[in-house]
């Protein structure tokens, strides 16, 4: 159907972006991690998309890469996982780390997504374990655990969960170790 949308970014909201194409504003639903990586309003943008058709609704979901689109489509192929649940899963971490959590049989990491319970997380692992691959999966899972601990620490210090996640996403990947990543995230939050 609609594989990608290119045009001027007209607006960014909490759960969607509007891309203007030939004078038509197209609402594209996406997750907060993708929204934070989009350029400023008025810039040119390209989003890969999935048109989700239901009886009474046509929703267009957008992603910053083809890999992310593919992972989303894998997630919604699992019984009981709809587009909103899939977006929630994509919000918790990068694709490499999500693939590693599936590969390493870690439903506890997937249940950190809003609306994903243990049974659904286990079903995702069973259905997708042989369909996702990542190198150094143990390392990626450890990083995911560490980042979840940092977010919880920041929330405990009084920061909003969304702000904590956004700050942690801005921490350079070269910054290693829980303590250093936490300090860097605090500096980013302090600049707000």
C-alpha cells in the first residue's frame, strides 16, 4: 500500500507527526523515540509506513528506517499484539536490544512496554525467536537492563518517565557504565 511518505514536516505531537505532501497534511502515528529523532518542523522528512486497516479506521504508522518498519510488522504478526502495543515495545529500546531480549528469552524486558503483560511477552518470544537475529545479544540485554535501571533511578529522583527516557536516548553510545550514563543523563536533564 503506502510504503513511505516524504515531504515537509508540518507538526510533531505526542503520538504522531504530520507530513505535508503536495499540500496535503498526512497524519502518521509513531512512537516517542522516532518523534524525538525527527528534524525540526519545516524540514524535509521521509518516514517508512504501514497502513493498518480496520473496519472503521485507516491508520498510517510511520518509522524512521525500513528495519524499524520490518520489526513493527513482525510484532503485529504475533497474535494479541496490535499496532499500539507494537509501538509501545519500540519505545522501550533500540531494535538491536529488543531483538537481543527476544533471542535471549527475556520476557521481563519486554513487559516494560505499556500494555504488554508476561503472557504476551512470552508469545512474542516464542513466535519471533527464530526470526530475529542480533550479534552480541548478551551485551545488548545487559545494556537494556542498565538503561531500565537508570530510567527508574531518574523517576525516583522526581523526573517524568518520558523526560528520563528522552534524556537517556541522547546519551552518546560511547558512554559506558551505569554510573557514567546516569551522570550524563542528569546533565542533559539539567539543561532543560
